[in-house]
């Protein structure tokens, strides 16, 4: 009888350790993702500021149109790159968060039948 109780205590402790490790990984991931988002926002603001200065420096409507189309192409291509980077980062964070729980589930044997 005490073997069964000991088994449940050890299993509960190992489960809780896996949950705490998973939680710590999630917190680290959210921290990294938050800094990446703020960095992206800062870069976008700086780019918009430089673009508005360049637009104000244009002398003809043709020059303005050419600059606008170039900025639109660059912005869209940069958006695609940043979107892929964010998707990879989120995927990595989710993988790191679920790894401790997955390892615990794999290592946990089924409840031994009481003999």
C-alpha cells in the first residue's frame, strides 16, 4: 500500500517539476517575443520617419510616385521577412514550452498494477 502512495508522490513531484520547467520556458519565450515586437515597432517608426522625410524632399509628382512605389515594395518584402522570423520564433517558443511536459509524458510508465 505504501508503495502505491510513494509511486503517486514521486509521480506528482515529477509532474510538477515538468510543469514548472514548462512555465519557466514560456515566461522566457514571452520575454523574448515582447522584446522582438518592441524592436520591430521601433524599426518601423524609424522607417516611417525616414520615408516621410524622403517624401517631403521630393520636388515633382513623378519623383514622389517613384519613391512611393519603391517604399511600398521594400516595406512589403520586409514585412514578409519579419513575419517569417516571428512565426519561427513563436514556433520555437511553443516547442521549448511543451518539451518538458512531453518528456515527462514519455518517461511516465503506466500505473503499475497492484500485486
